[in-house]
């Protein structure tokens, strides 16, 4: 049996980073988790670190601002997976430098985990959200570091809890607003499933220097279809209010940053079609669902079932 790569997770106390570390352990990879000193004094982060340590992960102290600590950590592994927040994307430059100096990394997965910045059509309106990710990708390519990009589009915890109603936190009960014609499809995936697909890709020669796109059946829907699914589950038709694209663009301009980012992402996916307008194979990418058909994942319908339980519990209170 081929030896499993040793994996270092950066951003391990974040939501996705924690799932990545758990998936790495579940797939029997020797797993290393980089953490900052400050994480120990944070109750939630500290609990995550203890959980990972108890499950067999090796905890390594370090930070993206300390190149020596990065090099020391990197020299102990074969693969580096970065799951830093969008605010820290450019901080990966020092990490890339450390990877280059260490000279031992077989695969680097930078922190993208969203829509592909090379494919989105809203670069001029996204406040550098995608341009910074593209900048890091270009740097990785220029340095000749072996890489894999994971493009999972939206996490299910974003917009699905409100059935794509950006002004709501819970699913609609009576009426729903739909921007545009509501027929353009977006892609959603649960964070733990993204982690499983990511870890499956780290030792796979088919994903070397490729973008792995995740568009699993049951997770690619238009807003009209999502509302129809919700209506079917609650046994009730909602009043549908269709607003033109211009109205959404107006909201984006009027709502201050960063509160308008939710509307920008909505515009990107469900008006411009940035998740689905291109063919994966023809674009030079690979389809993660086809590569790993054995992986089970949560469908949108299954996720919405959990919202239904939440709704019923609230009505009983």
C-alpha cells in the first residue's frame, strides 16, 4: 500500500480548516496543524486544537508572519493545505516563499475554495476578493510549486439557510424575492464535504497543477428550483417577487462594503452564472465528482431538511 502523504493544514482553527484537518485524519494521513499562540487563549479555537490533538494530529506553533516557523513546519510534511480567511489571502506570499525554500512539498493547495477567480466575470466589483486569490495562484505557478486548486463555489451555510434571500437569516414563510429570471444555476457544498474532496485530491496525479471543480448532482440549482424544493417541503406556495438585474446592481451600489458582498456573490452566481457557464473539461479543469464517485456528500435537499426541522422547532417554542 502506498504511503500516505504527510499533510500540514494552515488555518486549522477556522471552519473549513478544522474540517480539512478532520478529513485528513479520517483518510489516515499523518496530519499536522499550524496554530498561533493567540489560539490557545480563545476557548473555541483551543477546543478545536485539543480535539485534533486527541484524534492524532500533531500541533505545530507558528504563523504566516514568521517565516522561520513556517519553514520548520513545512520540512516535516509533503503537502500543505491553506484554509486562511479571505482577509489573509495575500499573507500566503510568505508561505509560498517558505515552501520554495523548504523544497520538499509535493503539493500545495492555496486558499481559494470558492468560485474560480480566473472564471468570474465580476472582478471589477468584488473589492479585490477574487483578484487577490488570482494573484496568489499566479505566484504559485511562477514559482513552479506543484499545486491543486479546489473550486467548490458556495458553502451551504451561505445563502441556503435563507433559500437565497439575502435580507433574511431564516427561510421565507410567505414570499420570496428572485433577482433576474431565477433560472441561472449556482453550486453549493457543505464544508465537511469540500474537505473530503480536497484531501482525496492531494496524492492524485490527475489533479496535479489542475483546478478541481465540484459540481455534484443534487447541489446545482437555480433560485427558482431552490424555492420550489422549499415549497415542496413546507407544503405551501410562496408569493414570488421578481426584481430585475438593475435592481440588484442598485442595491450593490447603495449598500456599503462589506455588507454588499452578499449581493455581489448573488449577482455573480445567479445573474452572471459564474459557477456554471463554462465546461469543466474544456476549460482544462477536472470534475471532482467524477474523480471520486465513492465520496458521499450532503445534497441541498438533505441540507434543507435540517432547516425544516429548525423551523418546526421554532414554531413549537
